[in-house]
C-alpha cells in the first residue's frame, strides 16, 4: 500500500478555504439554474413564481451564509496552530492529490494565497535545494553536468518514478549526471512558470559549488513548454544560464496544443448558448490558466495577453523557435499500431497528437526545427507510458551517449 502522508495545519486551512469557496460557487450556480427553470425569461412572472423564488432564494442564501460562517470559524481556529504542525490526519498519495489540485485551480490558489499552492522548487534527492547555499559538504556527489527533469500538467517530480522506472535516475547513473527535479504549480500560465524557472536557474548556477559544464533538460508534456519559455525569457533578460544548455528532450510535449483542451473550450462555449444550462458553463471557467494555455501550446505572454481565455479568439502568431546551438529531441507516442494512420494522427497518445509532439505545423513558418534524426515515434503507447517505456529509454541512451560540451557545440562540432 502507498505510504500515508500527514496533513499539516497550513494544508488543512487551504483545504477548508477551497471547499468553502467551492460550496458557495456550486450553490450559486445551482440557484441560477433553478431560477432559469422555475421562471423562464420569455414567460410572465406570477405570484406563484415569485413565492417559489423567494423560498428557494432564502434556502440558497442560508446555505451560502452558513458555509461562509463555518469556513471562517474553522480558519480562525486553525490559525491558532503552528502552520507546519501535523494535524494527525493522513492519507495516501497526498502529493499526487496536491499536484492535481494545482493543475486544475493552481492560478486561483496562487492569487488567493492559499497554502495549497505549490511553490516552485528545484529538488535533489527528494528534497528542495536551498538556492542560497549549495555545498559539496552537504551534497558530495554533485558535479558540473546537470540533468533537470520537468513534469507535466497535474503532476509532480515524484511521478517521474513510474512502475519502478525513472528515466532521470538511470540516465544520471549511466552518464554521470547530477539529477535535479523541478516541482511547480502547473495551473499557472506557462509563461509565468517559464519566467520563474529562468530566475531560479540563474540563482542555481551562481551558487553551484563546481563549474557548470552542461545543463540538459528532460521534459514531459507541459514541462517541455515551460522549458522553452524559460530559455526564451532567460535570453531576453540576458541571463547567463541558457549559455550552458546542452540538450533538450521533449516527451509528448504539446508544442501546438492538445485536443482535449480545445474540446473542453467548445463544450464550455456550447453550455453558454442555452439559458437552462448556461449556469453550468461556470464549471468550464474553473479550469486553470495552465490548462487553457494548452489549447494552442502558449509559451510566452504575447500568445495570450489581452485575450479572454474563456472566449473564442485566434491564437496570436508570436512564434518561438527552438534555441540555437542546443541539440533538441522530440518523442511522440500513439496508442495505435504503426499502420493505423487514423490513430497515429488524430488520437496520438490519448492527449497529444503526434504532429504536435513533433513540433509540426501545416504552415512551415511555424514548424519547430527538430532534425529528422532527432525525432522518434513510439507505438501502442499512452501519454504516461512515455515515462517508463523501455523503447523511449533506449532512444534516450543513444542521444545521451553523444554528450558534448558547450564549447564543442559552439565551435560547430555538432
């Protein structure tokens, strides 16, 4: 059985706040749906209708008022305890549940200073690194070849371990790399996470106890978009850390969007059309900025700024190509067999189409410049299976066996 994790006081406060808000919002949504059914807009108001609305309005008001009262009361009581004090409540897969919550409503958690919001951390050996003090006395196995792993939406760094396999740990052991893992709030805009990662990488290399020889990014799903965003902002801000990037590997990254978010967007718009179901369209507005960024694969602020992310809008063609002098590799997966072109191109790995994962667009001006030999498609493989696929790992071994220094790349040896 999975090991149970204890809930701290701050986390319990965050849960109470989130549940209180959710209860009020659902009650409000139900009230609006009830009113639209009891009193359709086209029909005249009658005394009976007014009586029913008055009674139901009192009930809904009471539910919302009691929810606020109970929520504020519990928050006041919990605020008397130390934030990191264990509550005695524990459950299995707490970290996974927090990652999912952040993926779905992480921007709301961040904006409301909810303790459940995941802070960005660069982690080593299952613990966050202090970017103010990194020493060989504390971490004697550190070296100058860094491998940074970036997880996807609604996930965290722990989930790189899948079915007893971890691409990062195995590659680090085989090629003498220092494995680092990024944990971040995947519900924030990808561009916001990119900026924060750029800042953290600059602090990291300034405190690293040995000379940096290379930095390699191994990314899964949304993590690849965050990596591209971070390098873009690092270069725009004249940071030094992008100069150390050696390789970037993208596993199932939706470079040009994911159909599931596009479908969700259309369902949200359809719900707004009919008055009887319009109140339920608010459910679509719950999804985070990180999720809506996946509609087109937005990596920079210019792709989305000034648009209502819940409305129909054309993607702004602010194209960000792959960085120069960096070896970039892409792996796509599809659930179908090799000969089944319908599954390959339409379904992909269940979340990301093959063409999107390989950075291909119908308009060649916006296609990412992956070299043909640096692209691979694996078959009968789902999105999460990319994390433990032996076929994928063998490709990674081949690509990592050509590890070269930054100096070799700049001199044109690759």
